[in-house]
């Protein structure tokens, strides 16, 4: 039996990972969340965790009270999150949302814990540092993101050197086919209504702006050591083909399945094992038609900004990611309009002086400056 830790256990990915853990009797050593003490305590008790970590320090007492008499140790704050990541386990699932996931990823690598990575912002902002350190420490990073899991699956059993390019599929989100002028008055509820996937709020907004695909473009470059020209983005409305790879002989291998994150989560946790997953079976005849098209780069400027940042490298990916995190927060809080997300991300891209992302300080400073830019621009709202 293997043992895991889950950072972000109360979220969309975290709760689905616990379903997988329950089905296959995977041991849970520690769980961490941001502020949802009630669910975190329930999970820690149910799975017999040794540690429960709550990021918000003012919630630690509440968690202590909920876990009284269980023997489960409580950790809190950024320090607690780092400590949780360092606990020795077979795999650490990082499914927190946002750049806050970077520190625990680096801590897990230092501790020699293999990582199942859902937290894509970590790789977008600090991918150079993370991948280099993971290689030095011999730590493996298993992708959880469905597209990256698909690519990882399509690479199995083939010679990596014979890979030509990857085909990264995108659902197109709820606003597929719309032009900019039609998106001016989009509401939060409309942006949160994703056609195929049920996910946390931040990534659902990212899917509606196609920022998510831009982040995934950069995530793929790091995970699979690709150049930007080796990635083709294809809009595939049904989210059945989760991505594909093309080899030098032009053979294309794709991975298909129902749009359910439990499949990639389970593959990342149990790799290379393939056993029954708590999800439905794919029926191609029920689906009937699969469609493919090109993304609309002019309307979805977040995607364009990410690709430009990816090509430039350095701190620009951290800058666009930081700008987006702050802009999405402002949109969810009703402070800015939908199209302003892309405008702010693009403005930060234009206003950031690039430099190498070779130190943690450089990455964190770029992230901070980007957030400050967005906060300043939206302060009076
Ligand atoms: P959710 O918003 O549903 O969940 C986020 C989780 O992270 C919650 O458990 C939250 O705790 C926790 N969290 C947030 N901040 C902190 C912190 N500072 N310290 C500790 N825990 C924290 O997000 P998702 O599950 O949708 O997404 C998680 C990550 O996975 C994102 O990076 C996303 O891009 C990626 N991803 C998600 C997919 C999906 O289908 N959902 C698909 C592919 C990638 P609390 O509940 O207390 O707030
Ligand atoms: Mg994805």
C-alpha cells in the first residue's frame, strides 16, 4: 500500500483524489486546505491522517477543537504547509490553487517526495527552477492536468527523441464562437458555467478566457521539455480527446476518455498501474461526432499573451500568471469586467522588463509586481 499527502484536499481535485484513495486503499499521511476546517477535519478523521494543515493561522484553533482527542496533529500557515510537503510519502499531490503552491512543491522536491502535480501555476511561474531541482534530486513529477496526463500516457513505450510535436486540446469554454463585443457584459455566473468540466472557480474562469490553455501551453513546455513551436492548440468541443502526440513518422497517438478528472488523478497516483477507476466508461457511439478547430486568438487575448510570454521565457510567464490571478480575483469580486482580465494580463506582459527566472526571488518579485499592477489599476473600483 502506498501513502500520499494531499495539499488542497477540500477542493475539486482534492476531493476526487480522496475518492480514488478510498477505492484503492491508498494511505493518507497528511491533508492541507486554506480555510475549510470542517471538511478538512472530516477528511482527516475518515482517512486516519497523521497531520492536518490549515493555511489560515486564525483557523488553527477551530481545527484543533474539531480534531480534539483524535491524535491528529494540526499544522498551520505557510510554514505548516511547507512542513506538510516535507513529510515523507510515496507521492505528494499538490492540488492547491495558485502560485502559493510553488513553495510546497519546492519543499517536497527537497524532501525527495515524488509529486502528482495539479497545481499548474507552480510550473508556469517557477517551471525552470522546479524542473531543474527535481532532476537534480531524482524526483518524478506526474501530471494530473488531463491534457498533460494524456500526453504523458501517449509517450509511454515510445522513444521520446522521436517526438515531433504535441496537440493540446481545448474545450473552448463557455464562450466559444463569441466575438469580443459579445463578451463585454459577461456575468460571473455565465463565466462559471463550463460546458464539460466541474472544477474550482479560478480554473473555471481561466477556462472561459482560455488563459487556462495558455497556462497549459507553458506547463507542457516544462513537463515535456518542448519548444513553443512543438505545441499546437486545437479546439475540441467534446473534451473526449484529452490531447495527442505526433511522432516524426507523422503517426499521431491520442488519449481518449470521459471528461472526468478521476482518470488522470488515479493514473498520476498509481502509475504505471491501470486498474478500475471510479468513473463512467466512454461510449464513442453515444458521442457520435468529434470536432476540431482553431482557437480564436484575437478574441481570447489571455491565450495570446501566454504564448508570447512562453516564447520570451524568463520571468514573463510568472508575470502573466500573477496578473491573471489578481485579475480573476477582481472579476469574481465584481470589481472588473470580463474583458478587463485579458487587458490587464496583456498590459502586465507589455510593462514587465524581462530577466532570467533563475532564482526564487526573481520569480516571486515578478509575481508580486504583476499583482501590484493589477491592484493599483483596480483600486478605485
Ligand atoms: P479548488 O478551488 O476547487 O480547490 C483549491 C484547494 O486548494 C482547496 O482545497 C483550498 O482550500 C486549497 N488551498 C487554496 N489555497 C491554499 C493555501 N494557501 N494553502 C493550502 N491550501 C490551499 O481548485 P481546483 O481543485 O479546481 O484546482 C486546484 C489546482 O488544480 C489548480 O491549480 C487548477 O488549475 C488545477 N487543475 C484543476 C482541475 C479541475 O478539474 N478542478 C483540472 C486541471 C488542473 P479551501 O477549500 O480551504 O479553500
Ligand atoms: Mg487541463
